């Protein structure tokens, strides 16, 4: 409350109720209610007493109301008790009836002192259409209600993208016109939860149930639609889908106990405890780009456990989608983290390594992040549900998975589970992406199907001991079973530790060693010798103040050792460029505003400036509506063609000596763009421009060139910002 005028003969106050429309109860004033109060003396206090009494009287006479997840055309979950809840006047009696063809059930309850009520309808068989009637001080009626199967479809952009074209980067699912024309299906019902970000859990959602039709399916999740359509075809019962997905969302923001549960609060919490069979989940890109490979399984487990606990419907099925190929070099480790979810009860994983990016590579829609073949993804999720939840023992729901290996001379014989009716090559060509190793590096290998096994060999490896399949972020393995489901990537050896730290430093570099393996230990050396079981055990950060080469390997608890990882950290003295003293880092200018494309930053005044170690966005004052201009200098050691790369959400651009090399502009989820330029040896000025419009946010900058593998772009800057 604030004083509105000091010129009035008596104090005038403007009282503003800015209620979240999603949180308001039927007896509370509508959101953004305002009134002016003219008072003398203690009359303001008297007004509040009268006002609060009026609100209490309104609450006592409130109409009965239900959250929007209940509505015409909804589907109720068969085979389990059905929670129904809502709001009304305290002490009011509420009756819920469901009636129709040979069905007439009801349940009663009383509204509690807080204006809430909840009851359960009995276990029902599939059927309908029915009418739900809610009786209290008023009557609410929902028609065309079905009882069948209900599934939640959640995740980030790959679950969110609709059947039809949407954003400029999304061209619609494959054959979307044909698929939408055939989308009419009275047994398939769709509910799309409106995108809602909240700091605390809310009680209602924006959305309505709709019978599947060309118009209602148009903007609905493509993955979800094909999943539900397949279930209707196979089960011949009504299927209801609740789509709650947000592009660019890290998993933490859908997890209730993460401290960042913004999307959970706005899109999942208000749906709980609506009766569901299970959940499908297509997410991970944002966490992968954020380097979250080692922690992802723990975060996924936390989300699954918490949803199941809060929903109160037991260990309901939770089926995930493997990320498509092409996202980056360490993607196989993320696939491995996703696969660990299979150790949890009632889970499954649908592979996309043969349909990622639409017959990758090359990618038919130029988008490695969002494969358009959502029908393949959705139907593979449906196979999991049919086999694991609906008793369809005839359904092969998974591709070949590694079972065991046996060394036979200079070859390795691999046995698989889930071979279905047999193994085959998808394209009838020799099997691809098999590699074997002895004590050294992996080499591409020849692989031949022999019954339900594969015999693998390489002329480069005389005594093989390890094998892997599809262990590359671009792998589109062609081994599959005769049912058309692809083999899952695997490896038998352990992975070497990841070495991180400032490769180029001026005073000190703090080196960390991280393993994605389970039980075991990391051993390392700093003198160039190969690390062994007696080498120093890594237990904490290693600080170096001079040029150092570190070598490390991981030893599993069973004694199996990984290959050796190696990295050199170089101490660099301050440099001079055109009389300017340079030190490691980049200068930045930070701006705030709302843009749909990169603005002309030169015409804007920065909110703040500074120097940071790299091209990060941690200095931003807010999560949306800001921009950055970075300036640094790159010391090009050798003349040649260099490739620069930005991964950004939203737009970015990279310039070298004022020339645009990478254009990654616009509003979009994390997208990788590259550009090439020939550079002469010497110093080159680098500018990186970035803006964040809304939703997710990400920025990374890398480069490669002659004798320079792809790596973070190291830059130098002047001692004070430009």
C-alpha cells in the first residue's frame, strides 16, 4: 500500500491486490483489483476490519470449483482410485458423480476450513462417454468424459515442439500435413499445460481438454501425439495425454526439491494428484551443454523419486528418450548417464540413434538438436508401455543391448540381449561404429553378424581386450534387430578421467580430475610418466604454478584400467599488443532490454562492465532480457584456416577483426553454429555478441585450427575494460 496523493485534504491511499491469477480462489477478489481509500484518523483500521469480514463472508458462500485439469472431454485413469479435488465454502458438502452407460458412481466430502476439498472415486474400467457432476452450493458438469489411460508427457523442447511448424527453427514433424489430416480420433484426448514459471507451487493450470483433431493436434507435442495414437491403436481404449514441456529447461527446474523448481511449480505441481498411468520424458540437451554428464543420473533419479512420492500413486512407469546424435563430442557419456536410469524400478529408454536429425548425417532439417521424426520416437515409447504395462509379451520394445563379450584369438565375440527375431544391418551394408582396443587406443573394426552374436576384429589390434559400439556423438549405428529397433551404444572398458582447468594461465591453474565411472580410483602423474596403481591418488584439486603435463587414468574396483588421459597446462606471461599490456581473460559490457534479435549495442549504454576469465554469462543480473558484448584478443600461432563455433540460447555472433564469422542470431533453444576464416599468424581481435530473450540461457565459444583441436577459445584482454 502506498500514499497516492499528498495534496488531498485527507490521506488518500491506493490499495492494490496483485494476485497471481493461477493462485486465486473463487472467493478471493480477481487479480489486479485496486481501490482508493479516503481516511481520517483510525478509520483506515476500521476499513480493514470491514473489508476482511467481507472477504470472509465471500469465502463462506463460494461456488464449488475444480482445477482446470478437470473438464469436458477429459480422460480418467482406469484401474485405480481417482482423486478429485477443488475449492468451495468452508463446511460445504460436495458430491461428485460419474454416470452414463451402465455406470453410476459417486463420492462425498466436506470442504475444510481452508476452503479446500478432496475425495476419491472408486476404481473404474475403461469406458464412456460419461458425465461428471459436482454438486455443492453450485453445480459443475463435465461432459464427454472417458475412462482409459492417462500419461504425462514432459521434458524440454523435443517434447514440446508441436506437430505443425512453429518457431523459425522448427519445420514441423515429418509429413506433418498428412499426419495432421489424419489426426481426428475420438479416443485420443489432449491437454496442453500452458507454459508457466513460478517461484512457488501453484494450484491451477491454464489449459483445456480437447478431442484429437487436425486443429487440436496442430499445436500439441509431436512426440506425445504419436505415443498416444499408438496406444489407442493397440489398446482400443481412450488415451489422455497431459503435455507439460518447456524448451531450454534444465532438469533441475522440473524437480521439486532442487531449489530451482520454477517450471515444476507452474506446470507439474498443479496437476498433482490427477490420476495417471505413468510419464514419458524427453530432456537433457540443456544439461548436456552445461557439462552435467557426471551428475545427470543423480538429478534424473531425484526427479523420478520425488514425482512418484508426491503423486502418491506408487512407482508409476517413467520412460525416457535417448538424446539424438550430433550434439557434441562427449555425448556418449551422457547416453551412458541416461542409461543408468534403467537401474531404477519401472523405467525404460527409447533409442534415437538411427533417427536423430532425420537420417543423420546429414540432417534433413539442418537441426541436429530437434529430429523431426517424432513418430519414430513416440511409437518407441509406446512399445515400452505396451510391453511393460499392458501385458503385451509379443511386443519387442528394445533394440539389441550388450550382454557379454568373449575374446577368441584376435577377435571379440559380442552377445546381445533383446535380439528379437534376429540381428540385421539396417541398410544391408557392413556394420558400422564398432571399435576395439588392446592396451592402447581404439581402432575401427570389422564386424560380422554370426547368429545372435557379432564377431569383431581389426588388423590394428592383435590382442583385443575392450570393445565399444557407437561411442561417438555422430554415430548412427546400423546394427538392429529384425523388428527395426537399433542397438544401444555400449563400451566394455572404463573411460579415462576428464581433465579440466585453465590450460593457459598467468599465475595459477587449479586442475580437477573427474570420472563418470562408478566405484574406483583416479591415479595421476605430473612428471610425464604413465600413471600406475602406485601413482598418487587423486583426492582434491591440484594447483600448479608452472607449465605442467598431467597424465591420469581410472582404475575400476575390479582392477580394470582406462586408457591414459593427458593434458598440458601452460604458464603464460603477460603479453603486449600495439603497446597495450594484455592478460588472460575477456572484457565485457552488460546491457538490459527486451530484444528478438541482436540489437545495435553500440547505440546502447551498458549497465556495467568488467573482466571475466571466459565467455560466460554468470555476471547477468537477471535470467531474461539482457545482452553482452565480449572483447578479447587471440594469439594465432600459425597461419591457416580456423573454425569458430558458438552454442547459444538465444542469439549470438562472433567477429574476428570486425568480420562476421559466426551468425547464430535470433530467438531459439541452444543451437550450434560454426564459421571458417583464414587467419595469419599474430594477434586477432575477437568480439562475441549475445542476447537472452527468455526461457533457457546458454553460451559457449570454441575454436579449432592447424594443430589446434576443438577447444574453448582462449583470449587475452587489456587490464581495463574497453
